C-alpha cells in the first residue's frame, strides 16, 4: 500500500514485463527472488469511466481496489516512456466503504479542468481479478518492488489473461530497474509491455486495439510492443503481423545506431508462431529499450 493521500501525488516509475503463464516457475526459481519470501495477496479491482469514455481518452484511470480488508481508491495519469518503462503521477488513499469518493476526486489536478463535469457520470466499466506475489528487493543500492500479477481482465463481456511482472522503483535510480529486468531476462522468457490493465480493458470492451504511429527507432519499438499486447488480448493475427513489421522497420531504420543494429536484427525471429518470446527476445528488446530510453531521462 502506497503512502499517498487524496491530495498528495506520488511519481511512480516502473517497468512492466509480460510473460507466458507457463514461465511463472522460471521467475520463482530466479536467483534474484529465491532468497526472499514473497507477500501473496488477492486483489479485486473495479475501474470507472463515463459512458463516452472521457477518462480513457484522457489516459486517466480511476480505480477501487479491495485488498485484504482494505479498500483503496487510486487515480493514475498517463504514463510517459516506452519499452515497458513509464513514469506517471498517482494518488491513492484508503476508504471506509466500497463506494467511489467523488468529493476527493474533485480536489485532484486531473479533474480541475474539463473532466470535472465527468465525475458525476462515472460508473464501473471493467474489472481485474488477480493474485499478486510481491518481493521487496535491494538491487544496485536501490529499493525495487517486484510483483507478479496472475489473473484476468473482464470488460464488455470479454476476458483476457493477466500474467505480468512490474518492477517499481521505491528508492534509488531508474537504472536499477533496467539492470534487474535484464538479469531476469537471462533465464525468464519475457517481453516489455506498454499497455496498462485499464488500457487493455478499454480495448477489450471496444474490440478495438489502435496502434501508435511510428517514425523513429524508439517509436517503432513502442509500436511493436503495443501490437504484441494487442495480439495476445485480441487473438487477431493482424496485430502479430504488425508487430513483426514494426520490428523489421526498427532493425533497418537508418537512424538506428550501428552498435544497436545486430541486437535489433534478433527480434523479428525471436518470437514463436504464437507471438511468445524466447529469453533472447526479452533480453534484446530490453537492451534496445534501455539504450533508446537513454535519449530521454526519466526522473
């Protein structure tokens, strides 16, 4: 539980990684976590939006979370970053009942403009239900929370599995997130993921998975990452094709540094026919994401 209140924002810096459910044991057996017992929790979450999807359009998530005997209300803004790494503002506070706190929402910066009138229209739109294992790790003199979420998203009568790792920086330097992710990728087949649970649920309900435009190397990697997220949720082969095309465009991009080109060239062939990553894919994708993210520092 974060030490945040209804009027105090926390700047959340995290790295999100997707992995096949068949590889959960590989994570539990990784040396980075075998010496630390995880905390196990069952989390039930309800997300809210207006009938016209005003929060989704603004890339803002409002959520009620039931965890143990606590109810938490959370507001998250759009994440900035790519290749799995994001930085965003978050407000979270404890409620005494399972009912949206509209009064507190009106005091938050995201709702000081046009979205103020949307508060009265907020209603449940999607649910996530998953088991979370969390480890508190010290890595390169930084405090990192590693969580594994395993469950499902339900939205608009459709369901999609959740099986993802989040590395959240609690104290220290963002560089430590990359280092830990690369260490995990040495033996755990995983891939960067740029789609939040809320964004995935919204796409499920609409049966529409838009892909970002791309022109630079970092944008092509982001497009490939989002396309893979879309493929695994939609099952539409067109998204896997789009991901392969984006990876090929990245590998041949004239502005990609020559030292990175051999790494980029590994990616198009490092996914199997089901779009699942080999360990080589995860390590190469993270290496590229790290180098490309270095062009814009996250703090």
